[in-house]
């Protein structure tokens, strides 16, 4: 009986084929990353000739450099790409999202340029993205926030611009978020309440600005945090005191080089100096309170606080008011395109 089962299994393997969709994506990948110039492209001729070979031609990706596969639905499906330090140049194909069974992609230490394709967000089984130490440009696709299985995202040492996507709030399984030495800008999004598994977050040496979101102190698993050499400013929310527990670790210097912070973070931990004061009243009633652009957050006390506003919010502004009571008086307006939220809540 066991011999029969083994023979049936081996027969099943012998008739399994590479999925034509995967082969098409890999062919594009080879071409757009200049595969003929890779240090090692052994076995890739099987992929490039797949559609030219007659008959069923069973295929398992055996011997194809950097490719691992598993049988899913009667086909060999690509589950891992590991071509790190292999002289990949050019850019990633826009069709990358067609590898729907992909779990890991490791292309670090190459010379890839261009942008990260948004279709990477279609890879719903992905756990690992390692694209660090390349020449990637453009923004980080917000679609990555939909890859709920992701545990590691390593994009450091590139030339990425734009802001950290707010969609990352959904990545509750993410353990490692490494974005350092890029050209990221804009504020840190207030997303960290959702990153309950995050252990390491490094976004140092970018151009990230604005205040430090309170939710950064709500990371129960964090053990390494580095945000130095950015353009952060303002005070420290009381919730950030939880980060003082990192004192004595090799990652203690969380905010060095952010010269516009009201006090050094170490001093906040030792004495409380630099802590944000939670107001009970915020008045936004004159033209100097108008917000033409950028991201602004106004918070009054969550139990007794009032925000009274008659200011104007411009087209490219992203503004949030949070307090126990919010009054929008005559004269208050938001231009078309502006993002405005008024929420019950606030600081304490």
C-alpha cells in the first residue's frame, strides 16, 4: 500500500508543470533586470525557452538559480526569489504581482533602479521583502499595507522619496521595518497602535519632519528604535515615556540629530522636561491660524478640552482636530482637495 502511494506521488510530481503565469513574470523579470549580465543565471534558459518547447514538458525549476517553488493546484508555483548580490540592474517589472504564491523576495545588494511596482501589494502570501542597498527611487507603494502576512520589510540604503504610507497601520505581523538612509520626508504617520509585533524600526538619516506621534510609544514588542538625523520637532507626548525602557541598549540614542526637538529625549526620560502639555482650550480664530498646506494635528484634553475654529484649510492640507468638544464657527472652511477630520478624543 505504501509503495502504491509513493508511486502515485512520484507520478503526480512527474506531471506537474511550471505555471505559465509565473513563467511569464519571471521572463519579464529576467529581461527588465538585464539577466544576461547577472553573475549567475544558471538554469534560466529553461524559463526563457518555456513557451518555445513543444508538448507538456514537465518543469520543476530544479537548477534555476535563485528560484524555489512548491506544487500548488497541480502546478509548480514560485514561492521564493533569492538573487541577492547578483549584479541585477535595470528595474523590477510592473507584473511582479503576478507571482501570487510568492512568500519571499530577496534582491538586496544589487544595482536595481526605478520604482518599486505597486503590484507588489498583490502578493498576499508575502512574508519577506528585502530590497536594500540598491538604487531604487520613487515612493514606497501604499499597496504594501495590504500584505497582511508581511513580517520583514527592508528598504534601507536606497533613494526612496515621499512619506511612510499610513496603510502600514494594517501590518500587525510586521517585525522589522528598516527604512534608513533614504530620502523620505513628511511626518511620521500616527500608525504605531496597529504595529503590535514590531521589534525593530529604523528610519534614521532621512528628512522626516513634524512632531513625534504619541502612538510611537505603543509598541509592546519594540527593542530597537532609531530615528536620528531627521527633522523631527516639538515636544514629547507622555505616552513616549515607555520608550525610556530602551535605556542601556545599543539602540538607546533614538532621536539624535533632530535639532528642533524641545529637549533631548534622554532629558525627557530623566526629568520629564520637554513633555507636551495637554491644553484644555485651543482657539483657531484668526487668519494666522489658516492652514494652507501640510499635515497638522490639534489636540485638546480628551475629557474637558475644547477646540473652537473659524480658520480656513487649504487644498493640499491634511488636518485633524481631536478634543472632547469641537466647535466649527462661521468662517471655518475647507477648500476642495483638503483632508479634514474632527474626532472625539484628544490628549490627556
